[in-house]
């Protein structure tokens, strides 16, 4: 199975900050990497798919990049509603696997 | 508006069975792959299973292969997960999720239900 490793596992930041979360795959997954946001008690929400395509309705302050084994999610100018847990997920091959999550907290 | 509503969760003893359902609306159900993703209490996300739009192709996580069966009734716009030989480690919120494509391979999950909790305990 392809392992997906996110870092950091937690992150403290302030409103207005720029943050970057990274995701590494254990083998090349081309651009089959997706990012999700989850708030407590809620279902996850798709933010970005195939590494860099913004899902409809997602604010442009979210962006993704990368290919092969290294990927990043960047949030510019953090807003209060962005404090949540973020997951990356590879869809290159089944079984699909998620990163362990990055909890973004208010500093 | 896309809606996915799960049901069928509950408390079951180890070794028992549960069948989860996911009623879909707001899109042409048979055109899209569907998936089950679970989340154990306080833990991360784990993809469980996926099924193509036609139902002809199914895929499973190693942790559930041979115990769980995914299937769909396109005439009823409903997705199912039959869970047998349940273990304590299967305790989780189970989400159904719509794929962006007809096939499972290379898919992403663009809409999710609210989840249903399955608890395996004696």
C-alpha cells in the first residue's frame, strides 16, 4: 500500500498568516493527491484535487502544488473559519490512503 | 443539491453484522462511483471501500476485505455496506462519499454524508 505522510501534525497560526502543510507519498503518485478540510463533528470537505485544482466554491486563498512524491497545501491570509484539521489523500491506486491529518489551531 | 444520508449504524457485539445504507439525491446516481470512508473516535480518516457507477467493480481496504461487501441499487439511488464478522476496531463513524468519476480508479470524494456511527462492543 502507498503510505502518505503529512507534516506537521499540528500547527498554530494567527488570522492573516500564511501556512503550508506538506504531504509525502511513499512512491510516485503522479498528481493523484487530494486535500480535505474537516471541522469538529462535521464531514470532510474536498478542497483541492489532482494536486492543484481548486474544488468549486473553495476560496482562492487555498492552493495546492506538487507531483510525484511531494505535495503542499498553502493557505494565504488565514481566516477564522480555516481553523480545522486538514488531510491529504492519494487516489493513484487502491487502497486509497489518507495522511494522518494536520490540526490547524489559533495562536 | 447533492444529498447523501447514511443510516443503519448502531451497537453490535463482536462477530455480529450491520448493514449501512446511504440514500442519494440531487445527481444521477448511476453515473458516479461511490465510496465508504470511516473515522474511529478521535482518529483520522480511513478509506474502506469503493464501487463503480455500474456496480461492476468493487475495491476494499485490506482491513475489511472478506468481511465487508459494498453494493448499490441504482434503481433506488442507494449505496450499501454489509459488514460481517465485526471487530472492536471497526468502531467508527462511517461516511458515504460521492466520487467525481464513474470509475473508482483515480477518484476523489466531492460530497459526503453526515456519517453514521457503528459501535462494536460486548
